[in-house]
């Protein structure tokens, strides 16, 4: 088991953090709303440790505190369920250890690289949210991320 008393802590690094959308559209025609995702509570902070550029960054590998246990989990999730991407220094030994165990790269060497990818992921997530239910009216009242932040492209 890792994390023993004689083990040296991982070096601090820089990851991309994001928050899980508080509410997301769901179901037939996007007329239902669900808080957060199945694995994370709405508003939870997660760390992005890998992206899938080959699929247009549609999915990401994340580390965050799980909805049901409060313990850190590592899962792949849809980019559209995240917002407010930003580059942050990470000092948490648990997050850094899980990042190393996932063996996907994770930490960025320079702040500029991390900030550039964070900006790209923010744009991509907004585009995926807008296109996911394109042409379908929002439920009334709607508390989806785009309606709460004023980013909805089509009033509904």
C-alpha cells in the first residue's frame, strides 16, 4: 500500500482545476434537471489529469471528491459537465499520488502550457454544452449552467 511513513511525498505540480456544473439538463429533450453528475456533486472542484485530444477533448480524466463517499476518486467524464477551468498549483499529497498512480501525465511543467489548455477546455466545454441540446427549448424554469450564468444561446 502507498502512503507509508517512510515514503517521500510527490513533488508539488500544476494541474487544471474545474468545477462541476450545479445543474445539468437530462432526459427526453433535456426537459429534466439533475444536480451535478452521478459521481460528483454540483459545484465540486475537480482536477483534470488527462485529456483526449483525438476526440476533440470531449472527455477528460478527473480527480475529485466523490458524491457519495467524500473520498478522492479518479474517473473519466464529459467535458460539458465542467466549467471555470483554470491552472492551479497543487500541493495535496493525495491528489498528486492519484495523479502519479493514474500514469497519464497530468502535471504541466509550465504555467503557460496549463493556462493555454485551461482556456481551450473552457471554450470546448461551452461549445459542447451549447450543441448538446441545440434547437431544443430549455425547461421552465431552467437552472442549467448556461441559464444560471447567462450563457444560454437559445432562450426557452
